C-alpha cells in the first residue's frame, strides 16, 4: 500500500505545458479603472459597466469567507492581473482557418483539435484561452435551429436583450465573495440559448485554458433553455504548471424554463500543484441553476485538478415537479484540497432531487463534501436522496462529510446516507490473485466506486473521465 | 458591552472573580457568547437563551420551599441513592442514600474536575464562574453494579438562572448506572447545566439524562464524557420539556479499545425548540461508537440534530456509526439534521444515515383497516419509531416514563 | 509441481501453520480436510500471498519460490485461488474484470492480449458449461450474486485463466446439490496432466465428484494423516478424531 501512496505523490500532470502566445494584459490590481478598462476592451454597453461597478463596490466591502474546510495563504487581490488575452493578429477570426496557429496547436495538444471537432465529432466547441473566447465551432449549424452558442462577449454585442434579461438572475452580483468578484471583472465565457421546444442537435462544450502567468481567470457562463427545450453541455479545463497559485473564480448560471432540461457536465483538470503542494489553481466557482415547472437540471462533475476546489453546483427547484441532480467524483492527491458538494433548494411542489457524491483522497489530500438540502414550507411532496461515499488511500489524507438537511414541510421525504472507508484490502487481494497489478487493481476498484457518476456523463466524456481518473491515480502502485 | 460581560456582571457571585477565575474570565472575554454564526449553534435559538440569562435573577440564597412529594412527582424515583439539587444547590435533607455513595459539594468549579479542558463555549465558561457549586460524585469499584441507579435530580424552583455542575468519577473496572433528571416548576427558570463524566479504565457506565422541565424553562446543557482505555459507555439524552432545550454531548476516547453508544430522543411540540449536538472524538485507536437519535416533532416545533464524528490522524481500527431519523407530525413542524464525519485516518469504517419524513400513510391505512382507530394507529407507529431508543432504557420505571411521554406526543388525530 | 516444506505462519502472535509439508505432482489432485480452525484457509491465503502473516519455510511452484512474490506475480506463475468467500467489487463489470485478469496473465506469459470480442465469445462458451446466465457478464463482480453464483464465477475464472495450480478453498460450501454438481463437474473438466489441484474442504461431498489422488488431514497447523481417496469416506463416518498419540480430539 505504501507504494501506492508514493507513486500517487509522484503523479505527473500531463497538461502542464505553456504556450508562447503573445498576450496583452491589464495592469495588476483591482479598482474601478481596471473594471472600466475591461468593459471598454469588450466594447460593452453602459448598463453592463454600471452592473460591474456596482458589483465591485459591493465586493470591496466583503471579507473572504472562512467557513470552508480549505487552507491557503492569504490571496492578495491587488497583486494579480484581471484581464489577459492572446494578442489578436488583426481582426478576430472569421473562421477556424484564421485562428492563430499557436493557439490551435495549444488546443491540439490538449486533445481538443478544433478542426477535428468541427469535422468529425459533431460536438460544438467554444475554446477559451485566458480571458477570451478564441473560436466557437459549429455556429452556423446551430443557428439553423435557432440555438445561439457563442462567447459571452459576442452575446453581449449580438443579443444584449437576452443577456440583460438573464445575467445575474440566478447568481446575483452580491451572491457571495467570489461571485461579486466575478461580476466585477468577468472577462469572457460561453453563452447558450436554446429556443422554446428545441432539442439541441449536438453536445455543446467549452474548453477553458489558462495560459498567462499571474493572471486570474473569471469566466461567466450563462445557459438559457426556453420552455420545453433540451441541451447537454460540457466544460473541460486545464492550465500550465506554474509555481505560483492562480485564481479561477467563475460563475455559471443555468435558467431552465418550464419543461426544459439542462445537463451540465464538467471535467475539471486544472493544474493541481506539484507533489510538495507548490502552485496550482485556486478554483472558487459558483454554479447554480433555476428550474421551472417540470424542468430538470442535472450537474455531473469529475474533479481531478486544482490545488483547491471550492464549489457547490446547486439547483433552485422553483417550479412544481422540477428535478435537480448532482453527480460528483472528486479525486484529491498530494496536497490538493477540495470542498465541494451541492445545494438543493426545494420550493415547488413534488420536486425531486438526487445527490450522489464520491470522494477519493490520497497522499496528504483533504476532501470535503458539503451539502445542503432545504425543503421550504411550500414544497409539498418534496423528495431527496443523498448518497456520499468517501474512499481513503493512505493514512495521511482526510475525508470529511458535512451535510445539512433542513425540512419545513411534513410531506417531504429526505434521506441521507454516507460512508467512509479505506480502499478494501480484500478487493485488492482478490483482484491481484487474479493477476492484476496493485496499480491496475486500485484503479479498477476506484473506477468501480465512481461508476454511478461516470454513467451520468455523455458517452464521449465517460471514456475521457475514466482515463483521467487513471491518470490521476497513475503510478498509484507498482 | 458584550453579552458575556453583561452576564458576568449579573450572575457572578460577589468575590468570585478574583478567587476562582483561573483564566476563565479572560477566556470569556476573548470568546464571548456563541451566536448562530458558530456552526455548533446554527440551529439553536442562542440569542433567546442569552436574553433569558440576561433577564433572569441570580439564584436565591434562601432555603427552598419544596417537599419530597413534589420531587417525586416532578422527577420520579427509580430507586437507589438520590441527590436532589434545588436551584443549583445540593439539598441533603431532600436527598437519599448519601451515605452509600461518596459525594461532596464543592464551591469551586475546578474541585473534583476531570481532565482539564477549555470551556466548551461561553455558557460553559459562565457556569464555571457563576455556578453556586459543583457536586462531585465518586462511583467506586466496590459499589454493586447490579444495584439500582444513582439518581441526580435538578429542580428549578424560583425561576432564577442556575448553573448546576456535576462531576462523576467512575472507578476503573467498576460498573454503574446514573440517571440525571432536570425538572422545574413553571416559574421561568434558566438552566445552564454541565455534567462531566470521567470513566476509568475498563469501567462501564450507563447514563440517562432526562430533561422534563416546565414549559417556561430555558435549558442549555452539556455532558462531557472522557473515556479511559477499555471502557464502555452508554449515554442517552431525552429532551421532553422546556421552551428551548439544548443538550450537547461531547465524548472523547482518551484510551484505546473503548466502546460507546450515544442515543436519545427529542420530542418538541407547540412552539418548543429542541436541539441535540453530539461530538464523538476518536482520539484513540480501536474504539467503536454508535449514535442513534430519533426526533418526533409536532405543531410548529423545531427539532434539530447535529452529530459530529472526528477520527484523529494516527488512529487505527475506528468504527463509527451515526443514525438520525425524524418524524414530522404536523405540516408546520420543522426538522434539521446534520450528521457530520471528519476523518483524518484511513483505517476506518464510518457510516451515517439521516432521514426526515412523516408517518407512513400505507402503514396507517393498514392498521386502520384492521379496525384500529386513527389516533391509536398513529400512537402505535410513533411508539414503534421511538422504540429503538426507548426499549434500551432502564430501569422499567424510567422506560415507562419516557414511553408515556412518547405516547403523549401524539396529540389528537389528524388525517 | 507444488513443494511445501516446514511452512509456518503466525498471525497476531498466534501460530496457525506449524511446520506443514506437502508435495503435489503434475496432474495430481489433493484434498485437504480438517476441522474448523485447523489452518485450512490460512494455508490457501499464505500460498496466494495475502498480507498479514509472518511466514517461514519453503513453498515453490515448479521450482519458483512463491513466498517472495506479490499476489499478482504468483498468479502469473499459474497459481489460482478459488476464494471461500469471493469478494464483491461494486461498479466493476464482470466481463471487464475477466478480460483484464486474463490479459494481465497473458502479458506476463508473453502471449498476445485477447480482444473484448474474443473474450466475450470465450467467456460465453465456458459459462454455458457452468450453466451460467450470460447476463452475469454485465453485472458487477460478485455484487449481489448468490452464494452458488459466486462459486460458479470462481470456477469460470479458473477455466479462463488456465492455472498450473488451482487451490479451491471450500468451493463446495454453501451450495445446494444441483449447484454442487455443476461446480464439481466444472472442476473435474479442468483436470489435466499439466494442472495440479488442491481442494480444501470441510465436507467430503465434493470428493465424490472429483476423486482426489491423495487426501490429507490438517490439524493444528500440520498434516497429521494422509491416504488415498478412501480416507475421505472414512472421515465421513468417523469424523476428524485424530489417531491416538496425536493428541486428544476436542
């Protein structure tokens, strides 16, 4: 078993390269001038600038929260850049062919070949490097059915009425410390709009890449699914290896109108830092969806990266008969810390929520599940089932489970179950007796432990998640 | 002025500050009273408790006017020696069998105390400073483990703020049963109670803490258990009375190979608030703990449970279970449950389960279809729900008292 | 093929195997019988390389020292242990597990890996002989299997892994008479001049189907008696009473 831990500690991050793309940045620091600069760069309308400035003023009155079970040196919010972008070589790319070859090469290296994606896989991709969207594929095909899939900046320019209507409607600019910061300085992100009754003809996906140093990344994603529509969306994330920590404070808002379905999947593989805990991304993210009547919002996340993860993808079950789901695998190794879980707020009648959380800790990592299931007085017939299981690999890691269940309606049925144990010696011995190496056996058992969550991922990504898990535990043994 | 300073000014006996403080005043100055931002107090109406203390009079020094019959009526008698404290002061004339056990009444909180630990919170600190005294009970090895339980009865009489402290030492290798009962007249007492149980090596202790105070009482209590190696403890907390009642249980495994069952019931109705907070600290290896709590909540009452298992780094062979189930009997009743696991070692097997729901309609229908009236059917199902905790209680006189309270929880029939 | 000499095993300070000697030649089937607590399961665990025992003595398979090898290396040498209580591995598909195991051992032997399609066909063929529903392949390893299903799954794995030495630990326990027949026939089919077997059992029932070449009685960590297959029948009538001089029976 000690071999397992040693090799876990030696795990290598495969996406740690840095691309030599010319970058333009705002000066370090956070103030109204920087916010004005970002807004001006993006040629934003006055209302959005005001919205940002109001968020900034509020942010400056807030203290960084301390309740989460993570530890890091204080973050100096004045000592980073709030805007960085690959320097445009002339006007923006009109097609894939015009994308800077260095950027294309970057995404190729990440296995996100933009050209291939366009030709073969039938998945529309919005690729975002540092603070800006570099290209969105398949726009024309999507436009035929009325689906809008573009960068946030473009949405502000082309569809201001939609953005204005929904921006901040689920995660307001005063929601929390990091959401306020994001509202002030958000740079880019993806925008999806699915018109009423439309089933989005392909998976939508955004690939986030941090490249520049000493730069925070603050994207904002907004997905609006009108009545009776249906969309599946996936995001992936990587970053170069750097010795300093980088802040990533994103906001995702989902609006699922009556009878709409949004499936949101995340494969998060930001740079986790090295074996001694140096460097890595601070991933402080606010994700929330609001579900109308009979609407369904399903979050699936596979979290293997980041030095620190802090996020609680949540669903406000506002409409009657709405459904919220959260399926999560969080793997932490070395010195990684994760404090993640979900909030399910039951407001409408006969609302149903499911939480399945699988946490794996190895090395010196600390993994925390934190969740809230709240049934309000109005939520007659609400149902929740929560299952959180934690697996420990090695004696120096920790696994913590902090659920909150608050029920104000007697017709609700809420069940919470959890377990924590080390990886089973019996299972390992059984598999090894059949000839599997300790590493293969560990990986197989861990994958089996996570199966329920992987089954929720879209097919193409389930394979990727499997591979990523293996990579995370690589050298785990042997 | 901070709430804690105001409380000290009001409740500290003259001359106590200098003589007895021992750093507690400073501790209280630094930490103050808890509020709802403190995780452990999230579901407690802590401001109302502080307000009750702020307005309550200090305990009177006059001799209490109470007779044995009233004590029996309020608290019952389960046989065995019985210590009776009225308004936080031991009254030997009302007590029985004191010669059979070793008990002393100490003015200082530190006297007879178990392993020193920081105050659990501002209320604990306040009780160390403002308490009239501490009852120190030494349960020895030669006391028959098969005899009737030792009883400690607290009666709130005058409507004052009282801070009773009880320290119990259970001798190594001995086996004892202790029943603590908190009762009061409906005079608006505020009870800030501390119990410390110091359980020796290989000792066995069964402890029932029964809170049956009158509806105008505010009760904030804590039980601190320190278990030496090889010991076996069962501690139960039953919350039945008071307007606001909070029972905190903190158990620390100080040595390996011990086992623990912490169980209990809370039955708030009307506008009652019952809050149970349990922490089990697996600071030693090869210990087993099980938490089992049931809440039955009616009317506009609110019942809360917070369970917390901590497994320390470097320990092995830990087995910890937590179970909390809640039954809502009325549409306006509220339940909160927070079963926490905090684990820093890998050789563990920990589970927890929590549920909130109401009586099973199918089961009710089934019973009624067999001719059982609705009220009786509800009563049977509630009794069955609480049975796991109630059935484990002894002696019979105590079990019946609690079972009666459970039956009384089911008011008139609702469909 | 298997050579065991003066094998001793201690767990938590308690000596379970106390100088055990055993030799099994190629193609031979031996049975080890004995009362509960005699050390039967410890013997299989120690030979398969389970952690937690202090082991001394000799155990070689075709001259290869087993005791220095990891469990998977022993498996690659051709040692198979059929577990008394096969372990459940939730979430891991049976088919995937079988293929991974078969390929791990094939790789070790320098053979080509087998594809998922080939594996499926092969598994189905073997499953038919064991009267197993092919639906087992899509279920998690042993999870939710009945006792009999788990034992069949063990024999299935043995037939796919083609070991040199199969140790079957109480493979007959917990089986009804039909399941026993199927499992025993499965074992009998796998008898081969190049394959040795060690059947560990508490009851002689299985030995009616799989007639052993030698029967040994294990008691208090050593072999106290050996004989041919008639010894099993004798034990059935007389119990494990050990001959005079070897200590009084309990």
